[in-house]
C-alpha cells in the first residue's frame, strides 16, 4: 500500500512463487500461483488497513512474458516468462534472410526499426519469441488460445474480467506501430509477416488508463471493495523508472533485483541495434525510456548462497571482508545467457582467476563487482545513445539495500550513486504514482518529490586503478569464450 500524498510505502506483504527451469531454455511459472499469492498478500493487507482509503488497485508485473488464455479466461498452461529462450530458432527464422545484418534480414530489420523502434530479441526472450514457440512447437496450445497475454494483463483480466493491454506493455511484442506516441496501435502488416493471428492479441488501451472496476469475485478473494478502480498494468521496468523518481530527460536509475538494468528517460525515438538499445514508449505521457537489461544480477548472489549453503546477508557480510578487486577474481554474471550489450542465450556464468588462496569473501565480492562490471559494459553504449553522461544514478531494487553494493556500484561505474528510500519497493511506489496519474490526482512534476534519497555514495579514487584493470579483462571475456559456450550449450 502506497500513499499518493508523499509516495511512502505504508504497508507491504509478500508471497513467494515457484519457478520451473526446463530443458532447451524453458523457464515457466504458474499464473494460478501468481493469483493465489496476490490474493493471500492482499487479503492480509486489507485485514489490517480496511478499504476506506483505497483509491485504486494498481498492477505492476514482470515484463516480456506470455500467458495463453482459453475462451473461459483460464490459463491453458504455465506462463513463458522473460527468461524463456525456446523461441530463439523460430525468431531467427522469422527475422533472417539470405543476407543478414547482426542476425537479421536487412529489409525485415529496417521495417521493425521504422515501425516499432526496435526488433525481436534473437534469443527468443520476449513475447514475439514465446508466441512463435507456441505456434510451432506447441500448436495445440496456440490453437486453443483465445488470447495471448502479458503477466500484468493476465492479472488485470482476473481483477476485472476485461482482457486488454496497454501501448507500453505491448511494446516487446514488436507488433505495434509506435511512430506516433498518441496513436500507438497493433500493426497488421507486421502481424501478417510473422504469421500470427491478430485475433489472439488483446485490445490495446492507452497507457495509464483505468481498465475497469474490481469484480465481485476478485474483490472477495482480495478482501477489497467491489467496484474499486483497477488501473491497467505496467511492466516492472517502467514502474521502477517512475518509482525511482528519475523522470526528467537524462535522469537515470540503476536497478538490481533478480535481473538488472540501466535506464533513463529521453525525448527522442531512435535505435542502436548493434547494442540492443532503443528508446521505447515510456509509462509517462509523451516520453521515451532507454533501458538496457542484463539477465541475472541479484540472482547470481542467491545462487552462490544456495551452492555454499549460506544466506545472502551472510555472504554480503563476508564480501565486505575482501578488498576492492577481490584479489583479481573475476565473475561473469551470465547464469542464464545475456541480453545486452550482447544478445546471446548460450553464454554462461563463470568465476575466473581462482587460486588455492581464493577465499569465500573474494568469491562473494566478485559477484557484486561482476554485476557492476557488466553494468559498466552497458554504461558506455547507453551514455553514447543518450548523448550525455548519466550522473548521478538513482539506485533501486533489492541490491540497493546493501551499503557495500552501493559503494561497489559507485566505484565501478565512476558515478555518484543515490539510494532511493525503500529501494526494494520501487515498483510498488511507481505503480501507485502511475495510478495517481491515471486518476488525475497527480502530475508528473510531483513524482520526484515522492522518491526521496536515502543515502549517497561517491566514487573512491583509490579504487580506480583496480576496477579499470578488472573492466579491461571483463570486456575481453565474452569475445574469448563465446565459441566455447556455443560448443557446450548449443542444442
């Protein structure tokens, strides 16, 4: 629960959901489990707070997932989420040609860039790839699907009984014409070229609009009042951008959760296909957002904790015992492939330069530094794209709770890092502030004041040489290992 008056997170509840990692690059979650977790958490909140002061229900959810839904509104199978790469061969076939530029047929790439502002990920990790996978590899599911919905839109359907998406949420289908921010629509020519059925795509609503009233059945499960306005869902990347308070052009934020990204708003539309960077429609009216994402960040630390039989706070305490540079130990955080600045679903993570004297604190600190080094790899292309130095950086997400990780980010990126208050709840704040915009109770100019800075971390000159050397090694790592990973991990 978030106060529109000042952006404070008033109360919160959490429920864990499972993850299924399958052979061949499949990663799925249960939509019914999402709903059960949402209902459990909401009912506990409602029991404590009552519903008199609840102005709206706002939804934010993981982006770039696909839920096939039957005519009865029920999910036909588990959802393919943003980590699922099984669509890669079908995307490469659809995107290619006799001659290829960065893996794409030049004419097809030009058409996507002109109309959508970007192009489907060759790794298959977006709805375009998911839908092609369902159509070719699971044709019975594709045939039975009345609609193919993003996670936020599936939750909206459960809340209101209405199936719709928004201009911003639909972006990663790469099937919308975004040339005019005021008139974004499904592009029938792109849909036909992909061999997909237009009727399986939901109604497209403007971003930051009210989806409908909360239905009676959903209200009963959530413990809320039926009829409460439900605001159309927003992808997590977009809600975090707003919740960080960095909403002016050129104002940037770094997010570290399961994945990580570097993002800023800009006032122009263009694309850098070589580094998979594009300015895409933002959740804010008339604006674009640049967002370059790396696949695994906080998940790397969680996996290390699992492998060592430790917990994350314990590892963070140990990491603080190691010196900057981790004794030369280098960590590549590519546990599930990578998105940017290279799109490669076959590359994998690694620790390098281990020796008999390597310690657990060095392994742990190397993870923090590896995530930051990968962001530095992204930082150069993003700043060139934005045509400015991005400084300071608002820092949000679960990783920002660690003072050590905040300082590592400042040192590695050589930028002032400002941790935003309640960083782990940045998406809650962003979704609530966007709901305020949708209801007409808030203006964009009021958002920065509702995301106060908790602490500031400045780069330390004494770490510069160590991190410059590590980064030089990190930049060459992908080029020197990619062929090995293809031999080890190709289907």
